[in-house]
C-alpha cells in the first residue's frame, strides 16, 4: 500500500483527515499510510498545498505524483525540483460553488438589483423592466473546467453567451473565440465579462487600458479568477470615467485586500473576500483518492497540468 504525505497547514489536516481516509477506503486503499510526516524516500504521493512550506521535492525519490489541494497551480508548476506528474484539483463542489457565484452576480447586474436594494428612499420611480437574458451578452474569459461550467449555465439561462480561450474550444450553446483577435472581438460585445483564467505570465493584465476601452459603455466586470488578470490602475480609471459601469471583484493581487485600497470605497466596485468558491473536503477527497487509485493501477492520472502552458 502507498504512503501518502499530506503537506498543508495543520488546520487543513484537521478538515481533510477523516474525509480522505473515508475516500481512500472507498477506492480500496483503506490500508494506505496517510500521514503529515514521513521519511521522504518512503513517500509515493503528496497531497499538496503550496503554502505548506514544502518547496524542494528532490528528496522524494519514490514519488509518483503531486496532487494539488487547490484549483490554482501557479505557485507550484514552475518549481524546478518537481519532476513527477502534477494534478490540479478539480472538485465538483468547487465547480458548483463557482457556477452559483457567477450566475448570482451576473443576474444581479443584469436585473439591476442594486438599484432597488440600496435605493429605498420612499420615492416610487417608474421605469422599464430589465431586458430579457436573450438580449444581454455575457462573455466568459477562460474556458477551463470552471469557466466552461459557468458558460454552460449562462447559456441555459438564455444569455447570449460568448466564450474566449487561448486555444480553440467548443461548448454547446456558447459562441467561442480564441487568440488575441478573438479576445478583442469578444470584449467589444461583452456587456458583462467574467474572468476565469489561470494566473500565468501570458494572462497578466488581460484587461488592460486598451482592452477595457473596447468594452461597451457601462459594461460590468466580474473577477472570481485571479487578481493579476486585471490592470488595477486601468480599471480604476475606467470606473472613474464611467466607461466601466461596475466591477465585482473576488480576487486581488494582494490578499487580504489592504484596508486603504481604493476598491473598498469606490462606488462602482463590489469587493467579496475570495469567497466565490472553495474546495469541499468530502468531494475533494474523493477526487484525490481516485487519482491515487489510478496511480496504483497504472492508469492515467486525471486533470494533469500542462507544464509547457503552465496550467
């Protein structure tokens, strides 16, 4: 039976130990050694959080795979000591949570809900109803596991859904584009844009001043992806001018977001504290256990990271 090292903060171990043992038992690996401490040359798999403090994989001479505990792999993929397969965390619970956050905030801005939630002043202001979803264009930037799931849900709600990725993708009900020209095409039509791209050198400042200027007047931006995807100063300038109508931001270059940051007090910004979604211990443990089962059976691992692309 394999030895599995759980390399993460102690509070994570408290959360994951029981679900992981249960999941391993369910796939026939109940006798595996699951531990937070082991001699490196005895370890077959590492369940890994990048903030664990483990940065040198060289001593782990028997290692078969590293199973990331987080969805993002940008903090480990470039580690030169990591020579074995790296699997990202694809958790059904994380995906469901992200779909719910994105759908909720798209509907919030589509329906103009803030106007009524924050505008109770005793004055009856007659006005027209919001457009139907079929008359609103929403763009999903990033069509990985999370972005694709969100795009499919928005399409099911009848939004005119655009999708963009670096390489070609096809999703039923979604008009997909790719490449630099495709991104400009999508942004020119995006009344609401959702960012779910990985954090890589190629995606930093995906929304810069030039691309923000391409978007329709009053467009809305949602960023539950990664903070560096947006040029903060360019976004603030576009918000100040009113060209961008609102930005709902869940991720930031520095977290926690510093108390004095302009986003906190900006009337056109909503800050949520990196809560769009998170891995759920029970479903994440099943994903980890399945990959370990596959490794022991000589089957391909699921959700391997493409080292050349960095995600």
